[in-house]
């Protein structure tokens, strides 16, 4: 399909007196290079038919690829039916995935399902003992070097390696087609194919091997720093997921996938300073992220802090001059927002799948369940706290005020313990909780959390509701002039 970088191979083959057969556009491309080429139609005595749907599906083509050179009977039949030996097959498939991604109409997508090409790939890979298969333009440079070094010949090990690459290509291609047709999940089969492997320094710990599969470079451009580790990637995933919740200028600092600081502000510098104030200890060695362009003022404000990673949609040149002074500091430019809709996790001897939690609580979701309704500024604080709680390990309690995370209790086995942890942490960094709001990722089975919160001066609460004892918490709030809203949506994060 794509002819990029095909020219050197064609000319190399011609120099080695290789007879070339080709179809359609590739035939013309080769002819324009001044290289002799035989049309596949001349080999098969059949024209390209049905709008190009059938071109190579013929015994003279597939026989030439598949017959076993070492078997006398196969050689006899090849001679009898005038089937040539086809020892090298080069295919670049119709761009099915790219066509789907472009939003093309279904008929255009269907026409990009390659039939002849995929069949040629499988046939040549099956007969790797005699045939070299080049199954993608990604391999053109490698095969050119191989043919140049070995003067047009290949060894069995070469052909077997390229056969493995071919079956990787064909299985990936078929998985993409299956997932397109199975968009509603009616066929209960799990197929995911990621062909790009990046070996990591190690996994969670040095004694564990680790690798990343996916096109990371298309999403995150590394502008500075060392290579990313397994733990870096886990934290980056949490960071980009959290920051997407915010439209206003926002800044977040994460440690072990949990936010230790989140804030909004009129500038990136202000948002950073508010986020950093929430936990000046945990920020050390953390992952930093903003949803706005990093400028020099913000860069200078955070330059003295040791942090591993900073992510932003863009950086000004003078900001980079400041930040690049530390050569190991990883600076990532985020090219686009996360667009995945599914999440997967290996578990026991299988894989679990779920929809990503794409629900963000809004003002319209707030159902006031107490006599007192939260003030307008408290509503904004409640939504802010809810966004942070959604991306914090359960059980979690988040305390916030004026677009700033004051503290959170993360990953506790008891919701009361989560609240106590958050209160202790907020006080240790000098925050006054009077007038603050509280968010919980799940309902309160007892009124104990609102009782403790009231004792600290917290005046508004957001939670999903749904406990059989919801009324106990509501009654306590009513007796103590507190406001509470339900969202009806739980945001567990295990």
C-alpha cells in the first residue's frame, strides 16, 4: 500500500538479476524506477477483477510461494503447470486501523480489509524454509541491509525470524478487524494486540523484569531526562488521568499513584505553589503535572524541588532552560489526552476488563439531602474534592477548600481511618479545617465520619449515598447545621 523506502530494495533486487512480479500501483512504481517488472496478470492470465478485490489469489502465485522445493513431486507439479519459484514476498497491507481511526464510513473501512495481502503473508511465512516474507514497510530498512550484506540471498534463520514477524503482523491485523466488528462485545473473546515493545530497566523491583507494550512516544514526547521505569509509567498513568478532570489551570503532585497535592489557580505557578503546600514532604521525588503550558515563572518556583517527572501539554523555551539544568529530570510533553475507553488487568490465570471511569461529577449531579444546602463556593469545593477522590486509592477521604487539596486519607481499610489520616495530615501542614469540605469515594455505613468531620469544623460533605443507614448521617448533619450532597455515583479505585 505504502511505497516509502521501497525503491532501494527494488533496485537492489534488479542488480541481483531477480525477476519481479507485481500488481497495480506497485507495478507502475517499479516501472517508473526504470526496473523491469512482470505484471501478475501476465503470470496468471487473469486480470485484476472486482475493483481490485481479486488480484493475486491464483495457483500460479500461491503455488510459487508454497511448493516445497525439496520434494520431487512438488517440483514436478510446478514444472507441469509452469509455476515459478517465488522466493521473496513483500507486502504492505491496506491501512485498516488508520482508516477506522480516521472516522471513515463503514464501506470505506470494509474495503481496507486486505485479503490477498494477508494470504500472501501467511503463505510465505508458512514456507519460510524456502521463502523470505517482508510483511510491513517497517521492515524495509532491515531487509535492504540483509539483502545487501548477503548479495540477495538469505539464510534459514533469517527467514524464520521474518516469518515470526509476519505472523505477528497478521495476528495483529486480524485482531484489529475482529475488535472493529465486535464493537458491542457480543462475541465473548478477549483480543488485544500491541506490537511495540519497550524493555524497561526492571519492573516494580530490581529483581523483576519489565516491559511496556504500546506507542508511548506518540502520546508523550520526552524532552529531557533518563529513561522511564515501570513505576514511572504507573505514576504517569495516574497523573494524566487525574489532570484530565480539570479545565481551569490546575497542578497535581503524585506519589505512588495518589495525589499528595492538587490545586487550581490563575497561573501555573500559583496552582503549583498551592499544590506543593498540601504536602511539602511527599512532593520530594514525585510526579508533577499541569494541564497548561509550563512557563518560566512556574519552572523557577519548582526548580529547587527534587522531582522525577514533570508533564505538561507544552513548555516555553525559557522554562526548558531552567528545568533542563538537572539532566536526569524527566520532562514530558503530552501530545494528546487519553482516549482509551477500556482498562485491563492480569488476575489469577486470566484478565479482567472494565470500562474506564469516565464519569466526572458535576453541579447537575449534586442532590442536596440535608436541610441546609451548600453555599455556591462550597459546591465548587465539593466538585473539586470529588474529582481528587475519584483518582485516589480506596478507601479514601479528601479534604479541600478554595480549589486546593488540604489532605487525603488513602488506601485505608476503614473509612474512619482514612478520615483520621487526612485530618492529621492537614493539621501537620498547618491547615485550618474550619469551612473545609469532605469527599468520600463511597457511602458512609455509619454517621461516625460526619461526626468526626463536624468536630473539625468541616461544613459540607459530598458522597455517592446508597447505604441502608444513609439517614443516620443525614440526621446528624441536620442537627449540626452541616450540608451534604449525594451524587449517586461511586468512584472506588482499587
